């Protein structure tokens, strides 16, 4: 059985955090202590497994991305009116850093979407903040955690699965946002419409995001209708809606 | 010039608004979203080039491009690629060319590219004291049994090369110390699971050892 000191030494070696003295000790023990060397070799295998697993996961992601790109009509890759499903996430960071928006001045629905969809709806429904104690895993907690860590592909998958057994407005809101983030606009529209039709909660944000879905898919007419409704309210979305409506018009 | 379709980030890369080093930093600090942006940015040009230059089929070209992007991404994450003397595009074309040559040399022109196999070989080649494929397979099995949030944390740290501060923020831990303690606990569990997997593998395939 390896002791904590050895484990710590090995972990520090792989994290490149060994001090000079520790490096000397490490090298000597690698030459003389077979059990210690076996521990190092085992750690190497495990890290290799983690690396390979990560590569496979990213390969799957690229394969699924390729499928969505293939669905676009020819010639749309570069100048299509649809954005990739990570656009919104990238825009948040880039806009704040570079202020690039002044670079483009078009009022196309696509660009309006990019301007106004600054971030997905926050998860205010289920906290996933962790202390030191492990959090028990369940489909529900995994879905919220995936959303919190911005893994929207995974969140959409898990929330869709959850919807089969339990319907709740918060989950629908996050599912709609996940779908919007990954470019599944029709699904997102359906989520927000269901939220509006079946529940009394979250009507205003649902209308706001639904109007953005319409904008993203180029359906300016429906976006205008939805924004007008929102603009007539006296709550937080009204100002944004009026502003956007002006631009759509 | 207006940006009509590509995500804005891709547009910025294309128009050289970001320097090559800034692109690398962005990818290094990012995740799958950034990977996807780079993928889409150079996809059309790369596929067109590789199909024309090496007479690859559409499917093979896409497979090669996906592996090329992964190599690029992996090299950035591992700190092997910190500065580019040329452009990202030139770098990707270089990786792609080597990949095609290597694949054709090993498998011949008529054999389709096996991405899974290629990725395994790529990952295994990096070690001096190479562990067997079976051992790494056992490690992957152990990882799959680890559960969340451990798997995510471990992968962010060892594969994504995220700092404890970044992990704390992304996975909502109280602070970096808590995240580090959690990582140690997760690794302890993973080592135990690996031991079990290894034993199971030994029992199931005794003659291959």
C-alpha cells in the first residue's frame, strides 16, 4: 500500500511542482525503490487514459459539429445567415474585450441576434455550488451541473431526457437556452412555446428568448410580434424589447 | 466588411483582427466552443485543399481535418505550441499533410482512415516508457466508472490543463483549495478503480499479458 507522502510526491511530479530537493529524492527512488517506480508508472498510465479519453470526447464533438455543418446548404459555410452554435458564447467574451461590434453595422436579424443574445438565462433554479463533500449524482443534478459548466450539448441531452418524466418551467427555460446555444433553434422555439403555453412562470423571459429564436432563424415578422408584446409590458424586458424592436423595424 | 455567417470569433480570426498568438491563448484558455470555432473557420479551405492536393474522398478529408484540429488543440494544451512563426492555416495544412502521408504510408491508398485507431496510436506514441494499450484501456474504463463531478474535474485538470482557479470557477467550488482536495480524492478513487479494472482485465485475458 502506498502512503500519502509517496502519492503526494508522484502527483507533484506530474504537475511539475517538485522542489529541487524533492526532484533529487524522486530520481533516487525511481532508481532504487521498485514499489515507488510502479506507482509512478501506474500514474502515467492513468494520465494517459485521461488524455486519450479527452481526445475521444473532443473527436465526438467535432464529428457531431461536422454533421450540423453538413446540413447547411452549400455556400452557407462562410456567409450563411445562421450562426454556429458556439457563436453566442464567443461573442460575449470577444465583444467585451475588443468592442468589435462597431466594426459591423448591418441590421440583419442575424446580427441583431448576436448583439442582443448576450448570455444564456442563469441557472437560478438549482444550486450546484459544491463544498468539499461529494454531490450525489442524478440525471437532474447532472443536467444542472452541465448547464452551469456551459456544456450545453450535454445539458440539452440531459434536460430532454428529464422532460420525459418531469416537466418544470425552470428546466424548460434552461433546455431552451441550451438548444439556442448549440444552434438547435427549432427545438429551442418548441421549448419556449411549451413554457409559454403550459406554465404561468417565466413568461417574460420565455417571450424574450423566443423572439431571439425567431431573429436567429430570420423570422423577423414573428420576432417583431413577440417584441411588441414584450415592449408593452412594464417590466425588465420592456426596455430591451423596445430597443430591439426599433432596430428590427 | 460585414460579418454575415461565421461566428464573430471566427470572423475575427479570419480577418487577422487577432494575432496568431492571441488565437493560441484563446484556445489554450478555452474549451470545446473555441475548438468548434477554429474547426469551422478553416474547414472549407482545408477540405478543398486536401481533396484537390491529395485526391482524398470527402469522408476521408473530413476525418483528416478532425484529427488535424485535435492535434493542433492538443499541442496548444500541452504547451508544445506556444508561438506560431507562420499562420494557423499554414500550421494546420502542415499537420494535415503529414497525417495524410503517414496514413498512406502505413495503410495504403485504398484503406479508409480509422480515426479511433489513429487517435490511440497518437496518444500512445508520446510516452517514453510506453504502457500497453490494454493498460490504457483499463484506465479509460476506470475513468468511465468514476462518475461526476470527479470525471469532469480530472479531465479538466489533466486533459484540459485548467488551473485550480479555473476549475473552481467553472465547477463552482468554494475555492481553489477545495477543488484541489476534491481532485486528490477523485484521483484516489480513480487509482482504486484502475486497480480493479486491471485485475479484471488480467483475469479475462491472462495470455495476453
